[in-house]
C-alpha cells in the first residue's frame, strides 16, 4: 500500500540525527524553477500571493532568496513540516530500517515540490495551490502539477500493490487527474467522525490527528491489505463496522 498525505504550511521542524540514506526529490528541477520565480517577488507581493501577514511573507521571501544557498541546511521532508499530521506521524521515532521502508511507501503532496518522499531533502518554503507563476501560462499550481504527477503517481502505486490510502486533505486531489487515478488503482479515503446529537460530525483537528496516527500505524506495521486498516484505533476512534466503508468514529 502507498499512503498520501499533504504538506503543512508550518515548517519549523528539525532532524536531530544523521540520515546517510536521505534521498533527492524526484521533481527537484521543477521545484528549482518554481523557487526562482517566487524569489522574483517582493515581500509585499507575497502578502497577497500567499495570503499571509507581512512577517510570514518576509520570512518566506528570505527563504526563496536563499533557496540555492548551499550553506543552508536541507532537511528530510517528513522532519521539516510541523503540522498536526506530522506530529502524530512522529518520524523521529522510526528506526533506520523503518525509515527506509517509510520512504518507499509514503508520499507528501507539495505545491512547490510536487510529490515528496519522507526522506527527500528539501528547503523550507511557503506555497499555495492558487499561485500562478509567470512561466506557467496562466495555470495555477494545481493545473501545473497535474500532467507531471499523475502517471508517475499511478506507476508507483501499481508497483506497490495497487492500493492507495488517501490521508491528504481534499484539495490535494486536484494536483492529479483524480478520475484517472481512481480508474487505475484502488483508492481508500478513510473518514473520521465524532457523533453529536446522533449525527456524525467531522472535527478538523481530530481528523488531522487521526490521519497522522493512521499513516504511522500502516508504516510501523507494514500493512499490505486494506482490511487490516479496520483494526486501527486511536484515542477512541475505531472502525464503525456498519457503513461498509473505511469510516472511523469516536466511540
């Protein structure tokens, strides 16, 4: 099985150990071209382009100005992001042999880098799917990446059992020709609910926590069958056993 998660906006992570088996991003060339274009904008322009405040815009202006500075450390992708999914994934707790398995069974969708493996070395950045860069002929980042990522993504899933566990937010599907993905591989998109007044309700922070915890569960246990997902439990969330789908409810 292959797992898909999405990048996080916050990138304050660090990697406190040496990983000599770290890898290079498959779409590094495209990321470089994107970074060059982002570096051409002023901090004031980045406020509007990235929809952030002035401090965040200036921080990311500096990141793009130094994107090719070899004195700046590159960090494995899974260790770079600091969102809740990554906190619960907890890559720092994986042993070296587990990390190497991890690296071939999980993808991180990124608006700057396209698709990343967990141990791909990257620079810290900020990018949004709505951004339209000058060299992209009027396409936003979703439409730019779609023809580049789709077949690569399908090939990788097919060569690893043909099953994708989609633990990314809904917008990340737009980086791919999702109809084609669905036609070529089995896609499982777990849902996580709490019940209020007898009705299922999605609470975003719990969903993010469960996505990270489920990705960790799959990788730690090296699961190969979708049926094994039904054994997943986290902080009171467990398979509902009734819907016939991969729905997990807080019991």
